């Protein structure tokens, strides 16, 4: 294999000298290099390595497909859960408080306020406030019998003058409105 050098004209004689003194490898040296190369990396070993790499590639492709399908399934499941009416109701119930019932009542949404108050009272059935609140909602709806029942239960759970006043007021109103 001829070697070409690109040098300045002043260095041309020196480069010629170097090229002339370099020994060309003989055929024995070339054969030895080829044998050493083959011994360090035999053909049957390279075939084994290639076969192992193919197995690993197949395994990786299979597992990648599996993981992608699994992730797609999980994303689909969570999208379904987030958009379902049951989860919407569940999230709605988690954030409901007496303030949301008060807001509904202030906006004259009596049915909504009553539903929220009912759910909150069911969560804590021994809490007088829920029954008193439902009593006030019933008063706003002009349902005096229901209001009396709620106020009576609130007074039963918390027998104080504060809880007794609305109960007595509703009873007086019922007595005044009853036919004589």
C-alpha cells in the first residue's frame, strides 16, 4: 500500500529519506497478524455472540411492548375513572362542607342545600348541628313539620337554650297555623 505525504518543498528530501528507510512488512508478518486477529476473535464465537444479542433484542422488544400496553391500559383506566359520574359524585362529597351547604342556601338552592346537609349529617349522625341546619332549611321551604322533627332531634342531642329556641318557635307557629 503506497503511502503519500503532503509536505512543504523544503521538507521533501527529508520525507523521501524517511519513506525509503521504512521497511515494508513481508508476507510472514502479514500472515501472523491475520492469525492473531482470528485467534482473538474466532468465527464461531462471534456467531454465538450474535445469537445472544438477537435473543436479548427479542426479549427487550417483547418487554417493551408489554410495558407500553400496560401503561396505555393504566392511562385509559384513570381517564375512565376521572370522567365517570360516580367519581364526580365522590369528589363532590369529599369537598362538601357546611360552607357549601350555606352557599347553596344563600343562593336559594334549597334542594341542593338539603341534599348536602343530609349527606353531612349522615357522616356524623350524633352531631346536633346537622339536624339544626336541616331544620332551618325546612323552615325556608315552609315545611314546618319537618323543621320541628329536625329541631327536636338537635335539641335531643344538645339540650341547651340555644337549641330549644328554634324548636319552640316552630311549635308556636304550627299551633298558630293549625285549624281550630
